[in-house]
């Protein structure tokens, strides 16, 4: 309840907002954005809002509301009552993009009049990268730039040149402090919990460096395939789609120094320091894979070299992390869907335990964060197995966020990030400098990528991933899975 009261206080200080949603009929809007705005609009956490959707589809207010109702019935985490739906649907309006900037401006003006004096604007660009500047141009022509903020979806550019060009053109219309480049991974409660675990505990911060940590894994395999996104994926691939915009952002949370304050500018600066310290990605330390059957999909070239899987080693050349490898992996159609950060600690320099005791047989001690919605954390280490003699085995302490007080107050990632953007809080968003630096360290790989290796659906990727991480091993699949809540409570 404390978290909810905090957001209620913030909501009271935040001006009403007109949300202009580009790509309102798209997949992301249906799966994530419409449910997020419904839950926010019906809560006391957000200010009063009106939503003006726009896209290529020829819809009107009623047909847009019908599409929103279908999306909520299928994807929302809760079921709206008839009264709640009537309240939310009245906030939904639609303007086809073909109607032009004048029609969009008129719809926004009407929404602002309904909200009253002082209404602000939040533009959400849920569109492909190639359509982003057209949306910005439409906002400019409609005179909707003043007292507004804009949320940009990933990927932000496809290489260094395109990112610089996009930033330059975007800055012709919007100031940097108006721009919010979104990464929904960082909106998740467990991702932010990394900062709390690191900087609030004397147990962890003193050992969070190269003297005690052997290596780090950030592992985000997906069971989903490309589905209907093959045309988009052909120009993007797993590295551009996931590594630059998601995994590197999580890496920054793991590796950053303590900010001078828990505020947006200080945190962004520490993240950017990590990016500046990253060594260029070496193509020899990258494994690219392509799932069997990808080239048979509509919209995919017969000889496509686009990767649906990528694993890589990267390094941070600074005082804290010099010599510590960071291993990243993500891909489509893999064995399990997971979001894992695993911190492997160095083993003791000398062992007093006799041969056959079991020490070292199950790898180093690990601190593991599960970034999925269940939000779990585990610390595994060796302990004595009950019985005669000195036999050692891995044991673990596990914590699930759902067991914590206030767990039901957790916001979903998009809900939190939308609220932060309304408040002007850049903490969990990427800066122009940060994204350009990530494309800079990636340029060597983009210019000279290793060939894609085939892998089977339901596997963990090409076999070359084991040579990449040697002499270590991938933590996924787990030898020992997460305990369920009931099992953990009884153990």
C-alpha cells in the first residue's frame, strides 16, 4: 500500500494528459499498451487521460473501441467490469493517419478541452523505425510538439550512422528532455531490484567487482518465433532487436557505479559511463544462429543471413570490471523462455576438503536474478550434506517477489514506464549518447558478422555457444529448477 500511496501522491501532482498513440491498431498496442492504459486510467495512480489513437487502418471511434475491447479480453491481466469498460472506452478516440495532421490536431484539441486547462501531451510511437520520422513530422505539422513528451519504441536506429541521423532529425523537432527511448525490460520490478540489492546491502556491494566475480551471464531465450514479423525481422535480427536495446541496458544496471543520487540524471550518467567503458564487440566472440525453417517464412530471402539467435562475450574496460567476461544470449524458438542474470563468484584460492568431497563439481557459487514477472532471486553455494563424512552439495536460498509485502502494488513494465514519462522521469530510459555509444561498439560486428549457424527449434542454439563460454558453462538449463512458493515455504 505504501507504493500505491506514493504513486497516488505523484498522480495528484501530474497534469492531465492527452495520449496520442501512433500504431494504435498494431500488435504491441493490443498486447501491452491498451491494457496498460486501461489499468492506469481506472486506478488512482495516473492523472486523468484521454487517448487519441491513429494508424493506417480506417477505423472510427466505435470500431477502435471494439478492437480495444477484444485486446483487453485477450491480453489484460484482469477482467474489467461493464462499468469499468464504459468508463475507459469513453476515453478512447481515433483518427486515421490518412486524415492528416489537421484532423489529428482537432481530435487532440477536443480531448484537451475535455480534460481542462493545463493538459499535457504524451505521444507514443508504437511504429516500425522507418515510420518514426513520419510520425514526428505529422506531430510537427499538427503543432502538437509544445508541452509534450514522446516515447520511442525500439530499435532506435539499426547502426551508428542511422542512430545519429535519427537523433539529429528528432532533435530538430523535440528537445532531448522531451524524448523517452523505451526499454520495457528496465520497467520490470526485478530489473530495478538489482539496484536495491547492489547498493542497499553491505553484503553485496563490497564483493561486486573483478576481485570476487568470475563472470556474468545475461540470458534471455524465447520460445516464441518470428510469427508474422518476418518482414520486420529481416532488416533487424536478434542482435539489433534484443542485444542493443535490451540486454546491454540490463548489463548497465549490473555493472554501473553507485549514482550520486537516486535521480534520473545521476543514474543515466552512470549507465553511460559503463557504455563508454565497453570494448568494441569482437566478431570472433559472437555466435550467430538461424532457426531451421526461417528462410521458408513469407517475406524472408531464400539465402537470408539474418540471425534469429545471438550469443556473445563482451568486456568492460574499467577499474571494477577489467578481465571479467560478460556473456549474453538470446534467440527465438529456444528450449525455454527465461530472463536470467547470473553472477558467478570466484572459488576459494585453496581447498582443505579431501578429494571426492564434491567441492567444485557443480560449478561456482551464483547469485541469480529471474527478471520474469515472478521476480525471483537465488543465492547458491556449497554446504555439508547431512550424514557421516564431509560430503558437500550445492544448496540455495531463494526469494520470490510475490512473497514480499506490497507485491500486489507492483506495476507492469509498460504501466510504470508510461507513468514515468508522464512525470518526466528519465531514470529507466535511454539517452541519445548512450544509444549512439552502443551502436559504436557494435559497428565492427555489424560490418563483419560471422556466418549464421543453423539450430533446431526447441534447442539452446548452435553448439558453438559452448566453445564461446568455455571454460565456463551456461547456467541455462538449470540443473536445479526454481522451487515453487508452496515448496519453498515448507523447506
